[in-house]
């Protein structure tokens, strides 16, 4: 029982930071849930602590744009240990990030939390434009939002 509580406490602490890790490999681990977001009028993917998950419009098919320290200071990848199968919604998978970590994807789009969201159901990162457009991962959408190019500012250093 104590071991189970310790593992659950560790998973909760890591999920708060936008990271979900499992003790061991070859396991299915629930890392996301769904929630109705009233400000967006959509059902979105959230971490197990209720933080909205986002994907970047130009990150598809293993292509990563958010790799710099400045980008990662705002957008925190949802990662799992190698061998862990993420669960909690259909169409979840993983992809290897350039730094070697395994990032959870939804319909091919890597998932991130946004540092500007401080409360459950915040979606302050929705529509944020920089090297692409950030969108909340909505459930039931047939495909991720199309890639959008931007002009002018907002790029990370």
C-alpha cells in the first residue's frame, strides 16, 4: 500500500509539471483525461491535474519546432519513459524528441502544457502565434488544425 501511494504521489507531482513518467517500462499509463472547456466551447485533452494540453500547428510527422530553451520555458512537453504506452484518449502515441525524451502525441501532434495557464481549465495558450499557431487539443476533431505560417514577431530567441 505504501509503495502504491508513493508511486501515485510521484506521478501526480510530475503531471503538475506537464510530465508523466511511469515506474518501469512496457506499461500503459493514463496520462491525459478530457474536460469541457467553457471558454473554448470544446472538450479538450488535459493532464491528470486538469491543465489544458496544446499542439503546435507546424509540428507533425516527427518535425519539432519547439526545441529552444526559450520556447520550452513557455511550452512544456508531456513526456513518458520509453516503453510506456500513454492512455486516456483515443489516438495517443509517442514520438522521440530531439533531446531523446518520448513525448505524448494526439493525432500526430506532440502535446504541451502552457506556462501561462495557472488554473484548471485555463486555455490562455489557445491561438498563440509564434513559429506556428498553438491550439488546445480538442477531442473529436477529425484532424489537428492545419499548419499556419505566421509573419512578424513572436519568435523565440
